[in-house]
C-alpha cells in the first residue's frame, strides 16, 4: 500500500460546526421570525452561493431582504458569523498531525466565500493548512467528482497517498471511487483512533 503523504479535511461538521446548514438556518428563522419562504428561497440559492457565483449580499437579498425587514443586513450577517464554533477535540487531533510535520494538509470543503474567509481567519486555520480547496474558490462542490480531481491535480498527489476526512458518507464514497482512503468522522476520539491505525498518529507513526 502506498505511503500516506496528504490529508484532506472537511471543515464544517468535523473541525468546526457547520457554518450555514439546516440547524443554523433554523436558529436564524426563529431569531428573526422568518417564515418557510426563507428555506424555500435558500434551496434555490445555496448552490451558486457555495460555488462562489453569488456574494453574501446577493444571497441575503434573494433569501431574506427581498422585502422590508425590521432588522438590518449587518445584524443578520453578525448572527450568521456567530454560529461558527470550534470542535476543540478535533482541533487537538488536527494540531497533533500538524505538529508532526510529516504531511501535506489541505481543506476540501463546501462553503460560501465570505463565511469561508471568516472561519479561516477567526479560527486561524492557516496554522494547519497549506491550501484551502473550498467550493467557493474552485467553482465545484462535493460530492461532484470535479472538486476531488482539482484538489488532487493542484496538490500533485496520487489518490492512493491521500486520506480524506468528512462526516458525510456520500462525500466519502466519491473520494473512495477515485482511490483515496476515507475516514468518516464521528468523534474526535474515533478520528484519533483511526489516524493511529493508519500510522498517522501515535507510536505507529
């Protein structure tokens, strides 16, 4: 089996909370008293939003501020940004891999541009990752095969030498079809155990 040189990490649901998934939108709907049309409009807008084809302002104009509101865009944005939290357990595992200095590490995530930039800065993700393969930069989203191929080609890595960590089975299935090794994230302890079994952490490394 080929030696592992590279780890690709999902961000939302693994290292951090999801930025703008169903739970965060539900909280926003409650906070700002939005009706079901908000979610309906989101379903029509989220793909171009995450692929960098629509700015945050444009997304909000389409989903929330298509009619007058009693709150401002800035108030709504502040709420969106505040939903992001770090999974401290996973971050400790990630920091341990980084400290070993043996692996090329990059993100491989679906995220809109403004939220992605905020999360990279807020949680200092650049201390762990050399490159951010985010949907908003690449114009492609998981589970589309194109985003995995782009990441592999830019990183100049063979699939067999890469591990991809994600919490969603479908995203992992696509990576495995290309020949990448896959770890489905369930908890920091489980992730640490699997990375140890792969020889990335602990005595086996």
